[in-house]
C-alpha cells in the first residue's frame, strides 16, 4: 500500500500540471494565430490540443508511478554490503 502522503500528493501534482498545460495550450494557440492566421490556429488548437492532452496523461502516469507513488520498502529484502 502507498503512504497517505503519497496518495494526497498525486492529485495536487495533477492539478498543477493541468493548470500549466491549459496555460501553455492557450499561449501556443495565440502564438500560432498571430504568426500564421486563423485556419492554422484552429487546426493546431484541435489536433495539437488532443495530442497535448494525451501526452500529458502519459507523462503524468509515468511520473506518478516512478517518483510519487513509490512502493514502501519491504522488510524481507536483504541487501548485502
């Protein structure tokens, strides 16, 4: 089982990541709009947004599994020195 602190930390990281993802998506949409115009910005917003969301889910899952929800050390493991 994971520690309560680990379980409470994961949603906080998710919230921060979603907020940063939303801000970066809007900033990138505005950049594309002012650089190349309306149609490329619309296509980028639709396709790029979907790719960004899917990429964020996979990245968050990897980070949580590797560094946030670290399983506790078991007492039956012996490390020889």
